[in-house]
């Protein structure tokens, strides 16, 4: 697999992939999961990946107050773990033929975009 840097063309492909993911039954009913995906992907595509910190996600995505302390409220870590699992399920089922993959490495809230050299069968 090849990691890709963001360009306008890749941005369009990533957004199309995001739309397919969000319309999948694993994600369609989860507003928080979709907000997490949209926020982090758009920040990454805008070159603002350095803003994707646990505190920022808590406030911007999960509507926590500015006094939010991520050490006391694990919402971001819990949802990131759920998101990773759902993305894995998606790419092992209906998304198995997708050429572009969106993933979140452990310990990071910055999405990574990968092109599969040969899509699995």
C-alpha cells in the first residue's frame, strides 16, 4: 500500500470515499461518528492536521465545554477506538474493493489516506 499526500485531486477522491463510508449502514445512524470523520478529514485536507488534538475534538466534534479536560472525559479516545473498528469492518466487507482507504493510526486522530496497489478480491 502507498500513503498519499493531499492534493486537490486526492482531496476529491477522499471526499467521495468519505461519502461512501457515511452512507454505509455501519455509519449512517451514527451522527457523532460522521462528525468525527468529516471534521478530521477536512482539517487534514486543509493542511491543519496539527490541530487534531484530543481537546479540540472534544470541544468541536463532541460539543464539550471549553473547560473540558480530556484526562477526565475519555469521549474522544472511546469514539476513536469505535471509529477504527468500524472502518476496519467496512474495509473487510463492502469496502473490500475500494482503492482508497481512510484509516486512523493508533495514538493519532489524524486520518491517513492509503492507495491499495492492487485492490483485494
